[in-house]
C-alpha cells in the first residue's frame, strides 16, 4: 500500500471522445433475447462505441485534448508535460504520447511519456503527473487516458465482447501550490492472468498458433491474441480490494463519506460497482454511471464518466473520490477538490 499526497497541481478540465459507431448489445446475435435482457440488467451495458478501421487510441485522445485546449484557451506550446495512459497504444514503439506531442503542436522541450496500465490507469497516471508537477518545473500538463479495447476482443466470445467500448480522454492540469491530491495505490502481480492477452509480447511472440481459435466452456471462443478474462476472479478481487482502498484514503485524509460529492468508480460492470458502493454505504446519487451508453472503456472510464455524467457540477466546488481497479492486478484511489472544472460535451468522431 502506498498512501500519499501531492501538492501543486489543480485539475482545470476533462474532455472525452468516443467513436461515432455505436453497437447495441440487444442486437448481439450470440445471446438469446432473454440472455440479452439479463446481460444488460446485470452489467448495465446496453450500448458501446467501437473504433472503426484505422481509428486508434491516439486519434481519440488527440480529439479530446484538442477540444479541451480550445475550451480552456490554452496554447499547445504552453503545455510542457504530456502523459498517455493506455494498454492499446498506436504502435509497439514509439510512445503514443510523443506522437501526440508533435500532433498537438507542443514544443520540443516538452516531456512526453506513456504508462502501460488499464483499469487503474487513470488514478495511477494522475499520481505520476501530479508528482512531477509538484516540483514546479511544469506549469501546464495533459494527462491522456484511453483504450481501443475492442481490438483485442473476439466477437465469438460472449463473456467479453459485449463488455468493452472504446474512448479517449484528456485531463488538463496546472501548477498551483494551493491544491493537493491524495492517493492510495496498490498492486498484486500474482493475479496477472485474471485479465491478459497471452500472445503478442516478447515472452510469447505471435506465431503459427496465435490465431487458432479455441472453444471453451459455455461455447466461448477465443484465440491467443484476444483478451482472456476470468470474470469471477476479477469480481472477487474488485469487491474485496476497492472498498478497502477507498476507506483507507478517506481515513488518511480525515474525510467522511458525507463530505464527498461524487465517488467515481471504474466502470467495470453494474453488479460489481453496485456491490462496492453498497459495501461503502455511499448513496446512489453520489455514484454516477456511464455503463449504459459506453460500456467498460478501461483507462478512459473514470474521466469519461466525469465528463459525461457530472457536467452539472462544472461551475461548482466539488470534492471527488475516484477508484480504479483491474488488469495487473492493480488498484488505486484518488481524492481531490475542483473549482469551476471545465467539462465539454462528449465528442463523437
């Protein structure tokens, strides 16, 4: 457990972009009509936005970042730090953040780097960028978080295919010594195979067997370059560890649940998130969801939810509590206060 506070960065705005193509899970032919209804009821996921051919995580994050810079009246050349969180980068190399530094028109003296994390990635990315900013060396920064998770799912895999959507987000931060962000971060690599893609890395390169489909229990079909998900293990891990992390952070900051305006959870599925909410005894009106319209968007899910479901708070002072949990296994929580947060409407591209 790592519980700590960074000082010197405030969040100025959050924007999000999703593909224009929308998929309806009530039309997913591998589920019967009754199975479709049960799936939507338990997961909360009706629609998902899916990237088209050649549409990348970088494209989605670029659109979100460009929109946010315009809304904030920031010049790209004044941003001196850009961090990209994703597990579906545009290329094996170079880092997508470096590509976007040039694409956005940022100066060459900017620092740009990628972080390879998924479900917990936004919270981890926020910790890294705020820790760098507290040195005072960076005055304006962009945290990009997004994934094209559908590129790794198999349409024949009814246990994972209907869960995931694609999205890219941008969070703008500026240096201010009057602000602080508190974190609780954790990891457990012994659970690495609960959510993973077996082939395609250095340990298991793509070979002649990679794309041979396997039929598993329940008629699930996958190959070794698809996402493999152990749903029961992930559920048990999440409902055990996420509430503990959230409560640890509240204790660390001396904050009561009543003082929090929004608890924003990684949008895994409705049953999982509702179990976490009820364990913490948070009222439903303080826990927003975007699962119905966007599905599980991995590293983008927390900022996407803030940008889409919390726009009524953008002119107000708001106390936020965030929690991400999943692939790794890794999990973490963050707490901060925002003032007049800029939240543009979602882009559909």
